[in-house]
């Protein structure tokens, strides 16, 4: 598998990063044996270098805890693993039947999570994350979902105050890098325009776009911004290219349960039907098309993919490696399934 440098961090990385949300019981609860099997298969398919992306928000720390447990059980050498931890959430007591930080998404959790976007909150999140990893540690860190944090503002004055909190959080990340505790700082967010806003204030080493640059949605302005930061030497990861599973037949779109109950949602279902029909005609897996499209954007070093099924790990690796014929992409354009400014 091809290895790339992640921006100017000096970290070598494969062209596939494995997300760990399934280890935190996203959408469904897996038993530990299933989770260890997923980690084991990821290691097998990517040796000698494996890259995991995680976050304290994933299962209120369960993903980090499970990843650390599995890596120890499998005796994976620490120099063969790169871990990215998106910071900003720490564990808190579970007071009700389900966690309150993202209702209806995480299953069978023992803890809740609370967002702490501040200098001290980021330091607390970093230390807790490394404790949960049980001997392993994050080499790359970021502020997780700053877009959601800013979205809480009810006025421009409040938004400015929340932005100041985020910049204080990045001051903590810069101190972690300066002290040698991490090798690179970045950002992970679903709203790419918030990434652009923060980029005006913070020197980032890498950026993760989630639910933004996908085969169904790829705004021209986003592609231009990706080219800009790539020219600046910033490493780019593309994430959630299945649009939370919707593009491969799932019931969630951008992490929300979706039904054809509005004009916008009906259009999404109609697009998916046409996409599936075209894929069938060309004997192409929808997942393969989503993955190859996600790799095509300017500056993308790798894709971050998650799976709750160990048998799909090798499939995803193969889909990263094997390109699709131009005739398929031409048919996508001819059927109006891609924008004219599409990168393929």
C-alpha cells in the first residue's frame, strides 16, 4: 500500500486510516471479541504501519479504551501504530438510560461525555485519552467538532466568545507539540467552512474533512479550499465518504436517521437509487465508487474509513488500491450524478 507524508509532520501514513467509532458502539453495540477481530484484521491488512483515528467523543472514551486493550492483547509494537486523537470531550457519569452528548447514536455505554473546549479542557482530554490507550499514545491531536461548538451561539457576540475558546484550545495543542508530546496538530469537523475560519487563525499540520467531500456532495468552494491548504503543505484526510452509511444503503445521513419525508431527503433517496442502478450496470460496488471519489479531491493523502465488520477491512483496503475505469465516471457525469466541477 502507498505511504504518504502527512503534511509537514514527518509522519508516514498509509492511504487508508481506520476510524474507531465502531469500537465505541456507534449505531450498534459489538462485543469485545468482535472489536478485537476488527483491530486484528486491520493490523494484518496494513502492516508494517497502521493508522487509527479516534476521539474521546467516540462512545465516551470506549473507542480509545477498546483500541488500547486490543493493541495490548495483540502485542502490536508501538512504533508500528500511529494514533490520532480528536480532543475536546471527557468522560462524565451516566445519569440516565442513555448518554446525553449525542442521543440515539451510541449504544450500551457506561459513561456520558461532556465537551470541554478550553486550554485546560484540551489538556484533560489529552491525558485521559492516553490513559485509556493503556500504554499507547496519540501522535496527532486536534480539536474535535469545533463546528458543533460554534453552532451553539445565539448571537455574533457569543460566536466570537466561543471562537476565542477554540483558539485557547489550540494554544494547548501548540504547547503539546512544542513540548514534544505530539508531532502534529489539526482539526476534524463536519462543517468545512468552520475549518476555513479556524485556518485563518491557527497554523494547522493536517485537516480532516468529514461528511463534506463525498460523491453526492462536493461543493466547488470546498475543492478550492482543499487545493489552497494542500499548496500550503497541510496534510488532508477525507472522512465519512459513505455519508454516515447512506451511500452504501444505510439509514443514517450525516449521523442522523433519514427518511424521504422532505424535498431534500427525497432528492437524496432518488440520487441513491440512480447511483445504485448505475453501479449495478457497471458491476461496481457503491462503496468502491465512494472510496475512489473521496481520494480524488485535491491534496487528499488518505481516507479515514470505519467498519463494524472485520470481513470488510480487506475489501476497503482493496477499494483504496484499485482505481475505477474512466467509463464509469463518464457515465456518472452523463446521468447527472456528479457536478461539472467534480474532480473525476
